[in-house]
C-alpha cells in the first residue's frame, strides 16, 4: 500500500523501495512484483525523458551560445567596420590638411618667387638705366662727325 501511495504521488524511487521491502516480507506476492516492475519501468522512462530533455536543453543552450557568439561576432564586425570608416575619414581629413598645407606653401613660394622676380626686374632696370646714363655721358663728350 505504501508503494502505491508513493507511485500515485510520482515518487518513483520511494515506491520502488517500498515494493522491495514488501517483497522481502512476502516474496511470492505477484501484485507487488508487478507494481515493482511497473514502477521501475516508469522510473526508466522518466530518466530517459530527463536525458532527452537534458540533451534538448543542451542543444538549445548550444544554439543560444552559437547565436550569442554570432551576434558578438557581428557586433565585433560592426565595430571593426565603424573603426575602419573612422580611420578612412581621419585619413581623408589628414590628406585634405596636407593638401591645404601644400597649397599654402606653394602660395608662399609663389609670393616669394614673385618678389624675387620683381627685385630682379628692378635690378635689370637699374642696370639698363645706368648703361643709358653712361652712354649719354660718353655720347655728349664725343662728337659725331658728319659723314657726307
């Protein structure tokens, strides 16, 4: 009777123990033998179901872990892409700054070149004026004879 109560309450291990004790007292009781076999079969089914559930839970957990891993990889890939885009933008900005600096230096060089050219022209002009003055000086001292 105790084994049956445990069996009804789904306490399979306790019911099996109760049936075994009952069989020790009365080994020829066929109902108790049947109940023991039935309880053992239920316990085995329950254990198989638990194993199946554990395997399914493990499989689900593995799938979740894989999804999380994939999501983490996706997040890392997104982060890497963002970093690459930021680096590209930074490189573009650096390139623009370099170009601007080069243009400014070229402007300065152009300005300096223009000043040098102006100075050279002024010097040439002075030399030319000096030559003209010398020719006038020499020209006024010398008389040109008429050649007719």
